[in-house]
C-alpha cells in the first residue's frame, strides 16, 4: 500500500515513531540538528512525547496528527519533533517536570512548545483538535508579537526546572533512625485502602517497589497489620481485571478503585517487578495464589514478549482492532454475556460466579472484564462441589475462551528491546527461581543474562540502552546500569558464578567514573559524554519503577559486603544522608530508598557457604525470605573475601557474618536460620 505522506521518522526503529512516519506532520526524531534547524529558521519547536502502548497517544494522533488541516499549521510554524519516551527517558524527564510545573499535572501524550534552543514555555497532555489548532496559532502569534515576554517566561521556567532537580546537601551525617522511619511509615499508612489494597484513590497503580519495601518492613518489624495490608493488596490485584486471567500478566493500572478495569497496555517493567514481588510474598506466606501469579506472568512474558534470542520486548498495546476493524481499547480482552453463555454452555453458571459476570464485573457497552472477589473454597462451597472440581471447570473454561480470543486481532507489539527493562525482568526470574525452584526459570535467566552481556555491554565497559533489528544506537542511562547490576547480583546469589558478581562490579565502577555528581554524591541520569538541554537530570524519587539512584544505592550497599576494600558503603551513606529529608516529607515517593534505612539501622548479614554441598545448602536456605542477607558460596577456596580461608575438607560450613565479623561456622542450616530470626 502506498502512503500519501512519509516523514523523517521512516528511518527510525522505534515502533512508536514508525506509527507516525506517515502522518502529514513533518515529524523529525529528537536531535540537536533539529534544534539547530529551528534556530536557522527562527521557528518554535513543538515536541510531542509518547509511547507505543499509550491509548491517548493514539487518540491524539488520529484526531490531530493525521489531520491535514492541523498538519498545515504545525508544518508552517514549527519544527516538529516526535519522541519515544522509552527510548529517550532523559528528554521525557525534563519536559515532564516542565509540564508539571506549568499545569500541576502530567501524562502522555506529553506536548511542549519550546524556543529554538529547547527551553519550554507551554505544555499540555492530550488536547482536542479544535483546541490544539487554536493554541498553536496563538503561541505563534505571541512569539512574533511579544518575543521578549515568551523569552522571559522560558528563562524563568528553565531556572525552575534546574532548581527542582537540585539535591540539598545536608550537614547531618547520620542515617535516619528506626523511630523516624516508623513515624514516616505510620503517616504513609493513612492513605492505604483496607478494602481493596493499594491507595484510597482511582486510578490505581500497582507500585511494586512500594509494596516490596512494605513487605521488607512488615516482616522485619513483625508488624502483622501491615503484612495483612500487603497481602490484601496482592490478593486483590491478582483477583482484579488488571491481571489477565486467561493468559497471565498485568496491565499498567486500573481506572477504578477495585483493580477492575485496566488501561489495557501490558508493560515488561511492571511484569518483571511483579514476578519478584509475588515470589517474595510466596516465600513468606506459602500462598498458592501468589505462586500461580508468578507462573502465569512468566508464561505470558515468554509467550508474548520474548524473542528468539531470549531478550524481552517492551510492551503490548492497550488498543486492538475490534470486529468493525477499528482500534478500540481493550477489544482483545473483553467479553459479552451472551457470547460467554454460548461458548461455555453448562460450565457458564460456575464461571459466572467465579469471574463476576454481573454488575460487579460489568464495564461498559455490555462488555465484561473478568474479576474475582472470593476464593476457590467459597465458590466450591456455594456450588456444593470440591475445590479440585472448581479448578478443573475453570481451567476448561479458560482453554475454550483462550482458543476464541487467540483468533481475535491481537494488540500491537512494541518489539524494541530495552536494557533497563530486561534487567528488571532478569531480576524477576532470579527471584522466581530462588523462591519457587523451577529450573526453567534459572535456564531462562542465564540465557537472558548472556544476551544482555553480549548485546548491551560494550568493549569500554559501558552499556547501550536500546536494541532493535540487530542495532543498538543510544548510550545507556543510569537506569540501565542500575537494573542490570541488581539482576547480575541476584544471578550470582543463585548460581555462585563469580563472573556475574564481577560484571556487576565493573558496571558499578563505570557508573562511579562517568555518572557521579561530586556535590551530592548521587548519580546523574546520563553519562558525562552525553549532551543535554537545560540540566543534567538526577533521578531521585521512586515511581512505578524505583528511581535509578535508589536501585544504585542498594546495589552499592550489597557490593560493599562482597568488596569491603572499596568505598561503596561510604558512597551509599552519602547518597542516603543527602536525600533523606525527602523520605520524611513524601515517604511513598522514596519507598525503595527506605530499604537502606533498614540495612543501616538493623543487622545486615553475609552468609558464606563453603564446601562440596554449598549449592544445595544455599538453595534450601534461600527458600526463606531474607531481605537483610547476601549469600556467597563456593566448593573450595576463592579470591572473594567472603570465601577466603574458609574451606575445610570433607565438610560444608555455613558462616554467618556481620560486616566481616563471623560467628563460629556450622553445618546446621536450621541453627543459622534461627539466629537470623
């Protein structure tokens, strides 16, 4: 099929950018050359940022960017730049801060208008066609008639963008006390929803990093009420429509307060983190539901998001073609009542109760999104059958519906491969293997780690951020290093292959040399060799993915136990101390950092297992949830400090140490686990 319009995005590899390659808008990819063009032509720059799985990005494209009347205004008056936020999170960070400062809110599509040098002065998210045209014409007029006013506003906004990213260096050198942490968590807990879990609001985001900390805190402090809240949240998420009950995997968030109707895009980063979280929760509770979630989520990722090289793709779109051949949000996932009755026959009565084909499960236009609200046991009791019979019937129903659903038009795939998100998924696999002991998970983890090592790590020790069609083009960001280091540490602890530990150390040392902000002790988001606009961002606050700095701080703390002669712990402490005033002001936004308060203020242990049966001993011990422990292991002597001089022939000894100071070694695993408690 020939296309009427083709712009410069046709040469890009990002599926999101390629979706816009045949817009009548003269889009260009982000580059300093595009800004130079704007300076030469004295034009404003219009920057539109989104991602392939974004529903409202597609809506705005259809209403505005595919419209020739709109395109005429944009092409005549602006240099137009389209950005895939997942490829260029550095640019997204900058302009998201700008829009939030200007409007008090943010989201995608993210649209900003800037001066030719990239300094913004107007921004918004989704805008309807008529309003879009009006605002673009008005901004063009203002720039021509009142350039000093526009320049003044852009200058002030740029100063604000710099200021909000500064880290105030504190005079206190002590990490927050346990009491201060307790007070912060208590304040945070006021926002918890004790009916459905998560927070008392809609939309509801899963925030796995926050739940991961609360799991650590609740078990450490033996806080049963908080642990009950975390379990409630995990159960309601697993029951909700946000989880795909037919094929596994979580969508990005729910638009309501009961985890029912999702924004249907499925992101690798959510699913990787949730595999970790549910694996840990399973270790604590032995709840079969959590194990099932892990298994089905890994099955989804390997079926839908894995390529032949054992790398993982970015996402599945929220939208797919409906029966009319039109893109519709959720079309692939929803069901009509009559359709279910016809397909399931005499199984329908049980299925209806199990997945709420009633007012509770109804969405819109007669469509149902499957949602549970009770246990298998209660369903079995109501229908006067056994739990095993319930599971059998539901499994048969799922097979029938999956067969039908697989014949529908599938959601679009964003098949770019991102280093950071592969790191998150790899960490999920290491945790799944650690707590569930499925050898397939270890095999897959090793294959993915091999892909990361061979594809993303360059000869100079740096990382690439992206990969598509055999090419990597963008320098790695701090998020890439942080998540891969974390994953490699996890891989070392389940394999005891010191190559992964050494790879983690080498990447860490590269970060220290190329990303460090000497003033705050934190790390910049971009390496020193990259160019930047307005500021070099420091990512501090945790979000749906923990901040790259918080992941790095945890990595450094753990590496300090393996390499005590390095300054890793000092760097970690400086990072925490300089940022911790924010922990008390906005605890939920710094949840991943709070692990470090527990690391510093409670005992943190090294367990070294040396001898012929070291792998079996470690594997058995690691079935327990031990968030305050790192493991080292070897069959004999090793250069690693935690192993050196600890081999004794004909025995497998366990050394329980704290900062290198060890108790007497023992072969009694139960004794060591009891000491940890």
